[in-house]
């Protein structure tokens, strides 16, 4: 992580410097915890211990210190999103009293899988695709309290902070926005939502239009089951490409 990347995470993810900690052995830094803070809770964004000092309790001590602080200052909820392949990190959080709340799934979609679906979708929603911004969605009440649960990196707060770097497309009727997607660089899907139970053609149309910009592969990371159904994503052509474990705990003093 560069200094520029860290500064950007402060803006985008609300990394909170007073929730960041460094562990020392003498004068040598041997561990670090980077925390992001919002009214809803604190995210353990990064935690790492030098290989020569692992399994000596340093990681757990960092988490305990953070919990003691948040038990007094709040917010009490602490979460983290751990790649399923990081067994050591999962073990650390489990041993520190964190409970797995959900399994977040990374999805991928190859552009070739859209061709057949896109032809069918054009028949249904031709002419309704418009550009849309984060501010447009907020003005239409689509980024409020009823917004589906997402990972920290694609939450409403993050989308709002990153809005100048985010593109968007929507399917709109004369009365309302019926479906939309937001996207970042390199084919990353940041939000994908339909407000009409149509089986997928509106979202397919949006993805097809995005593909026309020259993107051949789409990544939709850390999708919560409450955000969009696995069945709908599979209908659109997405397939699982990885998983993250969402752990949560309540801050305690001592």
C-alpha cells in the first residue's frame, strides 16, 4: 500500500486514524491494524503480523485493544471481511470472539456469455437505457435506508465518496428508474439492482450496453445474499469466483 492509496482509503472507506494501531517489539514495528469507522460500526480493513512474530498473540492483542477502545467510544459493532482462502486470518478472528455472519461471494461474468441474453433483452427494453450518476440515484431515493445490504467497499457511503469516479447506466420508464448498474474501472460492478421482477432482461440490457464500451469481463465482488439473489446472477451469466467470510463482534472492554 502506497501513501496515496492509504490517503484515498481515508476518503473512500473512512479509514479512521485513531482506529489504526501498530504493535512493536522493542523499537521494531511487527504488526499493524487498519480500521475504518462509520456510525454503523468499525471495519478491520487490514491486519498483519510480521512472519517472524506470528502465533505470539500480537494479532489478538491488536483486536483486543481496538475492542477496548470502541467499548468506550463506540460504535460497538466491529466487522471484517476475510477471503475464504485466508485460513490463518479466519482462525484469528474466530479465536478473538468474532462470529461469522454471512458468506460474501465474488462473481465474474465473461462478455461472451451475454450475447444470447442480450439479444433477448433488446426486444423487451429497447430505448429505455440512460446514463445515470450516484447523485441521480440518491435524488430518486434509491440510496436510502432501504438500499440492500452490501460489503463495506460497495456501501452507499463508499459510492457517495467515490461518485466522481463511478459510471452508471439505468433502465427508466416515464415514471421511474426500473433497474441500474454502477461501475468502476476495469469492469468492476459496484452496484447492480432491479426494481422490477422481470427475470433479468433489464439488467442484461445494461450489462450488454456496458460491454459495448469494450469490456469483456465483469467482476462483482463480495456480494451479500441479501443484495441480489444467486439465482438471478446465474441467470445473467455470472459464476462464483471466490468467497469472503463476514465476521462480526461487539466491542468489549478489557
